[in-house]
């Protein structure tokens, strides 16, 4: 049975009126499991209007009262986490265990945002001038929007929405139309937690919906996660319409393996970080950089051994290491990169193109693949593959290994495996990327630090979650105050000073 999905507007499920729909597939079978309405410009404008109407009253709630809504939301999600994880897995294709992680990392940002009474505190300078005090306050922007990707349908919407609404904004979420059910359910749970109707809205759609959010003057800020070309488009369009924007794009994350590293630990890290979630993570490690031929030979041998033991299965199979890709187009794209790598002269050590899951021939399954002897000029190195494909680019020495991620156009994340503290410290200080892992394969910061890449992985001055999220979703008002106590000084025609 094909489910009919809705939008979530003004506190209730709302049927689409555009007459246009997108199909939501079951990645395990390739069959349509739901239809999602694709909003027109008029529908999105109506959602923005509802958000604008609800926002002032929500902003008038004191921060502690807003925090209590987030705390109740956390309790509700915990009670429903298994059902949410299974729903997420069924639409995305990641395993249920991985879906639990998707949800948990989102909840950690909700936990951070629940500290909003402290996070919104301003600054105060007593007697900055004679009888003059200066203080600042952080105030919400108004209506803000988030445009989020398919690969983390719980985590990234929560990364965007939780700080935004905690700060007193109304939030319009445009999730991926590939797997929208979990974002819709999260909005319902926020309402159950006590969030007033209209403060959090979910509108499904494509480019028309996105452009409406970018162009409508009532939307003050936009957050985006997706591919680099779209991130750049969203950033430029938002800026042209006077909006704040934080936009995060593609990645090519390297893991440098030094000769002194524990190779078993490094190989395990590469297997999990490279093939988890079928490689559909912006923080996936897709390039292994062993230093020296001896290190490279030993590492590749260990990787081949571990790949042979991997199990690819249905997303709801508890024994599966990873499941299918999200869609037929994703499967075709990754297969195309495997073909391209062979044409470019890379050594395809493990070929996952012929993998088939018995009884699920229509599913979007692909086996784990491994390229060795990749070179920097190859497209399979320069471009983001976003699938279960790991490439090995051998470096002659440490300086070359350091230079490779620094010179790549993407600058999202990088990791180094070594036992040497001096090497690790030098690497962390000099490498030209936004996030660094030292003996940590996926360097996603905890919720109270900020997440963000450099170069063409990120556009905008402020990152996701942590203190940057509070700065992004608020503006600072500074007040200079004096109570004259009856003193009359007369007019002054010089600029005020505090001397």
C-alpha cells in the first residue's frame, strides 16, 4: 500500500494543493512506498505567513520556558526512538542501528539547545563612562528556514531546528523529498511537547519551494546541507536577497596512515568510516593515504581481508553492515564512478558492481569497492562519489600526505592515524580543513562545539550547532544607557567618547 504524505503547517498535517507529487521508494526493493506532495510557491508563501504570525508570541516566552519544550521533546523521542529508527531506515536504506545514531546525534544538539537560558546571556559593562552603562542582548531573527538532505533525515533537521526555535525564531523546514516521514513525525512530536502551532512547519517540495524560501523577504536566514553546486547557489541567492546563510556542500575526506600507526586499528576505522551507511555521509572517509609503500601494501591487504567479511543486506537486517543506496539514480552514479576509475587507470582491487541480494534484485544494492594506486588527477579522487567506494592514494612521505587534503577543493574533514604526538599536533595545526580527527575516523564534533568545513565544503561565516548556531539564529542589540539624575549639560556637537 502506498502511503499519502502531507506537509505539516500551523500545527497539523496539511494536504498539498499543487497537484504535484514525488515518489518515496523502498531502497530494499525499488518499489514506491509513499507519495509526497511538492509545494507550489503559493503554498510555501502561506507556510511562511503562518510562521510569521506565530513567531512573536513564541519569542515572548522566556528562554527557560522554551527550554522546557525541548526537554519534553527529548522525552517523547526517546519513547519512540525504535519506531523512528525503523521508519528512517525504511526510507533511506541505512541500517536500523545506523538510523539510531542519526537520531541520537540530532538529539544531542537538542540537549545543547535546551541550555538556551545561559546561551542567550548578553554582556554588561558597568560605568563604561560617567554614569553610563553598556549592555548587549541577543534577539531572534524572526522566520528562518532549513533545507536538509536525504542522508541524515533526523540529525540535520534537528541540528537546524533546535537552536533556531530555542532562540525564539519560527522555523520552516524543507526536508529531502526522498525520505520525509521522519521530519514530519518530529514536527508532530514538537507539537506534543508543547511547541505552539506554526513555530515549526514542514513543507515538502523541490526547486520551486527552495526558491520561494530564498526569495521571500519574511525569511531572515537559511541553512542548507547538500551538494556543493546547490550549496553555492543557495548561499548566493540568499545573500542577494539580504538573508543570512550557512550552506554546507560536498566532501572528500582523507585518512592519513603513518608508518607507526596501529594498522589493524586504522583498517577497522577505514572500513567503518568508508562503508558505513553505504558511504552516503558527508563525513565518510573516502580516501586512504598510507605513507610509504610498505605501509600501503600492508594496509591494502588488511582492507581486502575485512571487505571480504562485510555483509550487505536489507536495511532492517540486524546482521547487515550496510544496506542499499537511497535511489536508482544514486546506484547508477556510483556504478559510473567505478567504471570511470577503471578507465582512468586506477587498480580496482575489490569490485562491488556485481553484487546482488537474492530476492531483492530491484533494490539499490552495491557491494563494497576498493581502488588502489589512485592519483590526484583522477576524477574518482577529485569528485565526491557518495557511495561504498574507498580509494587509496599512496604518499611518499608525511609532507605529501599533509599536502593532499590541503590542496583538494573540498575541506570538510580529515583524520590521521599515528602513535607520534608531535606528528599529530603538527598535522592538526597545519592541515587545511575544517575538522580534524586524531586516531578518530569520523571527526564530527560534539554538540557544544561547531561543525563545519572549509573551502568548497562550506559557505558562510558561521557553522552548525555549538556557539555558532546561537550567533547565527540571533542578532545582537547593544544598549548604551545613562540616567542623568537631573544633571543638565546642554547640547554637545562632538562625537561621544567614554574618556
